[in-house]
């Protein structure tokens, strides 16, 4: 007969193995789905222009050179540095989706508004995003805002505002101030153009958030999501470009995550399950040895730490009973070795039996008040010799005979007690 632990181990081992086998058989069928055929012509990447606001530094050697630091936060942070950093993070995210990114400035240099837009137009950009941070005289003013020059950019502004709200409101408690029209902004734009005001740098709390890299990553991710929602063809072009590169053995320089091999996933999961089940089997099979080793290791660690077990306290010996015969009589009566017929409940209770047990015993045996029936030829009077030996006057000669027959059942003992 096998141990229960063996059956339990079989269940533990078979369930994941069966699931993994089924998954490994199903995955190749899914992997055999034909890849999209490459297009006849090489597709062109989607072009997005990113404009880091402000820029430039003061130069004493060139006092006539213009510079624009933008907003300077109470903690000394300058807007021109933050916009350039967020723009670079956004460019990296779009580049991973095979989007062609054009930066209007890539360093700390001053660029006028006209050349910024002209750079986007010359590159054939279809969307224009300018990164800025807001300011106000009241330091309690806060929130994110999206500006747009005209009706042709309103849809893009609304999509970007929703994306900013999804990324910043719940996580960073940046209020969503919606969209606002600004007709004098980007008046020469030939594409949908917006300006993203990510936060108020005059607000101390939001200025501290802007100084954190995690917030800058979240802002860049929100702008990327807004761009890709506004231009869903970016995902289609990405698939076509990957298919074209695969067909023509072109190694892409973009940071695109390649899908994991199908067999590797199932094999890795199966290997992990085999290791786990093997450990469980070892614990179940050699659980006693493992417990012994763990106890030994725990004791060794305690000795190394200097811990000593507390000395075991010996139980105090029970003092000897003043009347050993009374203990014997109680044990014989309660154990059924001596008859209790004819005894009153009070008499039995005096022998050490609990009152309720005495009452039940009396009712079971039909005890009544009155003389006890004789059980021996010696009569019902107590035996003086035995009573003097045991220190009890209640034990009759008949009960003494029963006691002797119990312990000395030979024939001469029976004749000795007058059988």
C-alpha cells in the first residue's frame, strides 16, 4: 500500500506538467500563423517634430547673443534644461516605435520660433509637439495645459490632454486644465501643432516633481501615447517596416524588442516546474531526515550565537499517601475489581468516587439502603485482621475473599478463605 504523500505528490507533479504539455502543443500552431507579407515598396517612417522650448545661455564674451532660460523655479531649476531632457526621452520612445523624430534643437542653444517651425516643415513632419512648462504669479496655481493655434489642431490637443490626464492626474496629482486656444502661436504651421505645458514650475510641489527623472519619464510617455493615438498609422507603418527589413535582411538600428521564441518559453516553464516538483518530492520523501537536519542546523546556529537551552525543570515528586490501603481500595472499587452492590451512594462517594458516578453506579446496580447480601461463608462482619492490616473497617470478609480470588486464583487460596 502506497503512502498518501506519494499520491499527493503525483497530483502536484502531473497537473502542471499536463498543462505545460498542452500549452507546448498549442503554441506551435499559433506560431505557424503566417507573418505579414512585406510591401512592394519600402515604407517611409512617420515623421514627428519635437520642439524643446527655450534654450541658450548668457555669454559675457558675446553680450549680443540672445538666450532664453525660460521659467526659473524656486529651487533654481531652469525650464530650458528640463524641456531638452524631456524631449530627448520622448524622442527615444518614438524612435523605438520606428518613428522618425526631428528635434528643433539638440543642445543648449537659442533658436528662434521661425527656424523651429521651418525645421519641422523641411523634414516633412505630420505632427508638431512643443515641450514647455508653465508659470504664474500665484504659486498655488498648478496643473497641465495644452495650447493649440487653430481648429486644425484642436483634435490633436484634446487627444494629448486626455493622455496627460491618464498619466499624471492619478499618479502625481497633476490637475488637468484641458486645452486652450492661442491663435498667435505657430501661425506658420502646416501640420497639427500643439504646445504641452507639463506643469507649473512656479508651484513648489510641481517644481519638485519636475526635478525627478521618474516624472520626466511619465510625461514623455504620456506625450508619446498622445502622438500615437492621434496617428494610429504609426503602428501599421511599424509592422510594414519590420516586414520589409526582415525580407531584405536589413538589421534595424532601432531599439525594438523582439518577441521571445515560442519553444524557449514553454521549455523554461517546464524546467522551472521540474525543479519545484523535485524539491517537493525530496521534502515529502525524506521529510524526517530533513527535519532532523534542520533541527541540527538550528541547534548549531544557536551554539554559535551563544544561546544555551534553558535547563529542564524536574517535576516534583508526589508525597507518599498517608494511607496506601485507601488508594488500593479506591482503585479496586472504581475499576470494578470489588463489588459495590449494597453500598449506598454516600458510602461509595466516601471511597473517592465522584458523586455523579456514585449515583450512576448505585442506580445501575440497584443499590438500596439496608444490609448487604453475603458473598462468603464468613459473613458480613468486617474481618478484624485484614482491617487492621489495611487500616479500613468497611471491607467485609466476602469482599476480602473476592480480592484474594482475584490475585491468588489457585485452589489452596480458595480453600483458605472458606470457599
